[in-house]
């Protein structure tokens, strides 16, 4: 059995990252967590495994403390513990800060 037999990979961009918009120029990790939950609801995904990288890891922390029962497993990587900017982290990867894996069970 392969990974793709068990999971559906979903790559989501947080507000204002890559191709997503942020018209109000406002961002909090709590709001990002709510955005991700809205996406999951629209996709019909109840339970999931998730990997959060950098700012996505901070978003995942909010997700994990607000709807713990929905998360089957989680991986946190390179948490952004302070506001990150291009001058502080010039090589910071900005693609796909939150990777969701919807369970096929």
C-alpha cells in the first residue's frame, strides 16, 4: 500500500503567501487555523494528518488546541516563533507552509 492509497495530499497557502490574497493585510495564526478548518470543511474532510512548516507550524499549534479530535497525527517543523521577514530569513521557503493529508479511511 502506498502513501497515495492512504492519503490525499493537499497543499494550502496561508493568507498572503504565494498565490493567496490578503486584502486587509491582516494575519494571525489563529485566523489561519480557522481558514484551514474552513477549507477542510468545504472539502468534506473530517479527520486528517498534518505537517506544519515554519508559520504553518504555528498555525498547526492553534489547530491542535482548538479541534484536537480531528487531527490523527501531526508533524511540526521549523516553527516561526517570531515575526519573520525577508531581511531576517532571506532563504525562508514560502511555498506550502501547511500540508494536509486527508485520510481515506
